[in-house]
C-alpha cells in the first residue's frame, strides 16, 4: 500500500475544533510494519526455493547414479563377451558386415540408457561421465584385443615356421631352397627371415628372434643329416635287391656296387656317419646280397642243396657272388653259407613233399575213378561211356595191376567172360569169400580167383565188399597212427609238443600212403592195420625222444607259473611229479599233474 505524503500545510481553523499537533508522523516509521511483513514473506519464499533446488539435485544425482550402475554392469558383460570375439572387430569393427567396435557397442548402451532419463541436466551429466567410463573400459578391452591379435599373428607365423622347417628338410631342391630363404632371409639381406620379421612387427623380441633362428638352423641341419643318412641306407637296400637279382645285366649290378661304395665314402667325408658305422652297414649289405643271390640261384635250380655246395666251393657260377664271399669276413661268410644250406634243405624237402603229395593226390584220384568204374550203373549208356573214358585214362596212367584191370574190364564188358545167367554161385566160393570178409581179409584178387564160380551179381557184390574193406582199412590204419601219437590231443596246440606230434603224424601217414601206392595196392583191412602197427613201432623210439625234449620245453614254460618246480632232464616225468607232489594243492598244480601223468603213459620217464 502506498503511504500518502503531503507537500503543503493549510491554516488552522477553529471551525472543526482542530488544534495544532506538537509531533510529526514519520513515513518510514509508518511503513516499518509493512516492511517487516514483506521481509518475512521473502524469507519464506527463499527457503522454499532452496528446498526445491536441493530436492532436484538429489533426484538428479540418484538418476545419474542408477544409470551409471546400469552402465557399469552392461559394460562389464560386454567386455566379457569380447573375449571370444574377433580382436580386429573389437578394435575397428566392420561396417560391411554391420559389426561395431567395442566403443561403438558401448556408445549404443550409453545412448539407450540416456534416452530413458527425463531430466536434461541428469542426462547431460550422465553422458559426460559415461563417456569417460567407456573410454577407460575401452582402453582395457582394446589392449586385450591387441594382445590377442599379436598372439594370433605370432601363432600363425610359428605354424608357418613349422611348415617351412619340414619343406627345408623333406621338400624338393627348389622347395628346400625357398624354405631356407623364407626362414633365415637372403644372404645379401634383401629378404628378411621369418623370425627377424616377427621381431620387426613387434610379435617377439629381437633376442628371441635370434635364438629361434639359431635353433631352427641347427634343427634343419640335424634333420637334413638324418634324412641324408636315411636315404643312404634306403639306397643300399634298393641296390642289394638289384645286385642280388641274377637276371639283371652284370654291368648294371656291378655299377650298383660301385655307386654304393662311392656314396658311403662321401657320407663319411660329410660327417653323416662314422667309418665304423659305414663298415658295419656295408658288411650287412654284403651279407644280404650274398643271401639274395643264393636264394635266387637255389630257386632256379632243381637241386638247392647242390647249388649251395657249389657256392661254398667258390664256384657259384655268379662272379659277383664269388667276389663278395671272398671279400667278406670268413666267419660271416661261413655263417651265411650255413644258413643258406639250412634253407636249401628246407627247399628240397618241400619240393619232395609237394611231389609226393601230388602223387598221392593223383593216386587218390585214380582210386576214386577205379571205384566209380566198379560201381557204374551198367543200365545207363551215359554212365558206361564215362566209365570207359576213365578206364582208358587209368590204362594210360599204368594204374592197373592184373587183377584190377580184369575187374574193371569185367564190369565194363570188355573181357571175354560171358554173363551167363545159367552159372550158379558155388557153395565153396561163397564160404571162402564170406570167411575172408569176416576176417577182414577180403580182396579183389581173392574175388577174381572165384570169378568162374560166381554169378555176375555175386561177383559184383563181393568186389564192392572188397573195396569197402580196403577203404575201412585205410581209415582205421590212419586212426591207429593218430591214436599212438596222440595227434588228436595235440593237433590244435602250437607248442613244441604239438609240433612233434604233428610232424611225426604227417611223416607216418606219408609212409603209409607210399606203401599203398606200391606194395600195399589192394591191401586187406588186416594188412593195412599191420602196416600201421609196423610204422608205429619203427617210429616209437624217435617219437619218444622228440616228445621228451618237447616235454622238457613244456616244463620250462610252466616253471614261471609254479616257482619251485624242479626236474631231472634224464627223468623229467618222474622227477616233475615228485616236485609237484611237494607243492600246495591248487587248480593249476592239479591240472599240470594230470597232464604230466599222461606223458608217463607214453613211456617217457
């Protein structure tokens, strides 16, 4: 309110009863109350404004703090995600692939969080502080990415170095030269070596580059020496095959010998091998060559043993063979000859056995054809035609004895004996043949002696019985030999016992077969069994001796499983049983006792 002021006074009048005042009113004093009221109102307004500003500051600070916390968590997660990301993308991104760098991804987080803030001052404050936090995090993440880039680049270069090392050793001439330059640089310095380049690129330190270069060079030299040595030895083996092949031209074989000697001389001078090692390898090469030539000559000769005897006499017929043998160490040469003599014996034995087996097969086939002739269906023209062809074949093979030929011709209607239906079988003939059949003595020859006293049907029946008895005799004779040698028991074993049993069985059966092919043609059952017993008796002493040696080998093999087992080589069965009797009872010990006792039945002491 405006206080009025007065600029002039009027005269006093008595009309109103007014009197002159003795004091004056002060405008300032009159306005003091109003000024007090106004001051109080202003103070209240100032307090209100101050509280409002403080509240805003607190609200903004809280909003900024929440956003900063959210930013910190998201930047931490984003940083962890970068550990499996391509380092180059972390640092620079790739716009073509729509890939952002770490900084770009972080700025996206800041922008997203800032958009959610309603207060401009809060947003501005957050963006400033967030950018600073992102920069600090980006420095750490980018540094890790750079380290990973360096590690990747270094790993790539190390892998490249491994490839170059292999090429420097195993590559062709051009590959080896190129690899050496890539690894160690050009001699004139125009090309930097791989390790020096890694140091220049900051992947490794220069001292490390020098160390790696020296190690790689030593490794290349070592492997080159090893490769050269391996090639040297490989060439020796190849040349042994050439020199050992007597079908090759003599000049070519001699050239291979000269080349080998020259290669080893160069290898000694180059330090690849010692002189002692060269002598050792060449001695072995000479031995291998002698054996290769010997084998070649033996296989081409009809008598391998005679060939080796000629070689031992220095008259092999091959100049290289004789020359190498003369230059070899005498003891080495003698050992090679002894080994080749053993081989020659085996070759001649195998050849003889093959011939005998072929003869046995041929004889077995002839026997089969003969049986087919005697059992042919005479009512079938086709069967008779085949049987007559078989008869002609056996005749050319000189298979028949007189009795067999007569029986075949009778069956095929090729002899003069008529099939007279009026001829009746005589009682004496039936009696003699039945008695022989019962005593396992029936033969085709015996049936032939009664042919004029037998009807055709009885004649053919007794011929069939004679053949059947012959077959049974053969089978039982083999079984008798097998039983005597315990062949069935040992045939599936691979130890010394099985070997002895198998060898003796095969030899005995071969002896029996040779007898059938000669004196035993058409043998009766009793004759076959007698021959089997004769063979068993003649081989018994040798068999028992061999089985005793094999049994001793068996005892030696089980001694590791039964510590404390002892025996006397002169009486292995008896002494082994005594030793086993003193041992604690057990499944292994008991089974071995039963096995050992079975050899006592053979007659081994």
